[in-house]
C-alpha cells in the first residue's frame, strides 16, 4: 500500500530552532552530484528557492532523493509559497520553511486539498490504490 508521507511545514522560527548535527545547504545552481559525499553524510540537505519563479531546486530534490538515495530531511528554504508545497512534497522535499507572510494554516489547507495522486512520484509508487477490506 502507498503510505502517505506529508511534507513538514515550518515557520522561520521553527527552522532556526530545528538544529541537527550535519547540514548541507546548496544554492539552486549547484550540482548535487558534486556534493554527493557530503550529502551521504548529512542529516539534512537544504535547497534554496531564490524566488518563486526559479524551480531548479525541484530538480535538485528529485536527483538527491532518487539518484543519490538520500533518506534524511530534505528542506526547502527561501521563497517558499503555499501553492508550491504539493509539488515540493512530490519531488522529495520532507520539510519547507514558509515566508514570514505566509500563514501556516493556509499552507496546511492548500496541502490537504489533494490527499493522493494516481501518478507516482519520488516517494510513492503508481498507481495509488486504497487497500481493500
């Protein structure tokens, strides 16, 4: 059965207080393969969205999850908008830091609008099927 794993939504204050041992932060133009050794040792990888129209971090997330096999926290930082959360989740992000002007409740409502997808993604196989009783 496909287990639904939801992205963790964080406010900036939660992000700064969420300390882990080894963090790798990549700019959105960095090649993840050049940092593969560091990523393999990381507890968290942070990918930066410099503005909402620049989606290169989506591709980085996919490569880090699928090609490099990273299983730790993959976090979106920068210009994170509520309407991007679903795509972030589907490309492999496990947490996202919202802009200060984004209400976490609004972001959660946006995320809850779609409980499942027929298509597969980075964390779930396709097609989505509910278990039969």
